[in-house]
C-alpha cells in the first residue's frame, strides 16, 4: 500500500520504533525490499538514490509494486541534489523526496529547501532535508565531530522551510567506517526535545546494533541502509559458491537478493517495526 512517508514516520515517532529506508536500483532489489516488509509485516521506505538508479525508470517500478502490496510503504528520493530531480520524482509518482543541501551555507540551505517544499507539498509529497552534514566513513576520524547539527539552527530551519522530517548529523557516516562509530546521544536527545518533526539517521550501516537501538530510543524514526544490505548479499553469494560448483547466472541474483532481504528483515526486527503494518 503506497502512502506518504510523513504518516509512516509520525506513527513511528509516536510509538517509539524505527522504520528502515533501503536503497534500491532495479526491479529485483525493489522486490527484495518488499519481500522483507511483507515477511515482517513492517512499514518500509523504498529509497532511490540518483547516483545508482534512474529516478523515472526505477521510481515508476517501485511505485507500481508498492501499490500492489498490503504493507504500508513509501517511495522516496534519497539525497536529491537538484530541482530537476525533485520534478522527476513528482513525475514518477514518488511520495517523498529528500532535499540534500547540507553542504551549503545555512541561509542557502533554507532557501533551496523551502522552494522544493512548496512544490512537493502542493502535490502531497513528504519532504526530508538535512542540517549539519553526514560525511563518508573513509574519513570518519577526521570528520566525526565536524558539521554536527546545531539545535538552535534546527528549530529555525524547520520553522522556515516547513520540512516534514529532518536528517541530523550526530556522529554517523555513510559507507564503511574507518574508526569506531561515536554517536552524540545527548545531542540527539536535545534535538528530539526541541523539534516536533520526525528525525532521520543517515549512515546506519556499520554503526552497530546497540547504537541504532539507542538512537531510536533517543528520537530517531527513519534509518537509512545500503552498505550492510549489499554486503550481506555478497557474503551469501560467496558462501553459496563454496558449496555449489554449478552456479548458473540466474542463481547469482537470487542468492544476492536473498541475503539482502534477510539482512533487511534483521534490521526491521531490531528497529521494532515488525508487525507495525
């Protein structure tokens, strides 16, 4: 059942659980996400990242498949960097967009996000933006304490832009960490106390189960995943190869997506979203 992301996250915020947002790039990967959601009876966010997937092509497939499911799900643009991508998302029927202007000066971030909020809200689409900046895992030791989200700025940002949810920088990074993840839980609690919109955590892969559980307890409702799901698929494939000498081409994707689905199910249970849809 296709719906807007805002309603999914409002319920998660109210009932203190987290919702997984999983990146997809093909029909098979979309089906892997939906399969996990249906097995766990968990709401899910199908995320389309323009760097790895065509918004129009993959977006339309995701929207069509989501409509056919009985499980609550949204189809979301992840890290949209241009106005044109937001327009493409509307054309594809996506129900949510992330406007990532987190590397811009504060005033510019507000101005550009506000512009897309006006467009998206006119057609009932949820908008996520990022304040502070979540960097890359390979440079974690150098960037982990930089560009964290400032609570006072966050209050102003949400008020001025009208965003429906906010991605915050509290110590996570995208990709594989080079160093031990250190989450600023006191900052996260502060943000939760001063903001009335759901909070989003990017860079959840490799952050650690206990850190993610605590992040949800401290106010996170949407948790972005990709690297861990991809690694799980590749590991299952490698293990499969050890036991099968006659692997067919068709078997490769089946094995990889099985690993992807099972890892996503694991996270849904960890986040407390199973049996919530």
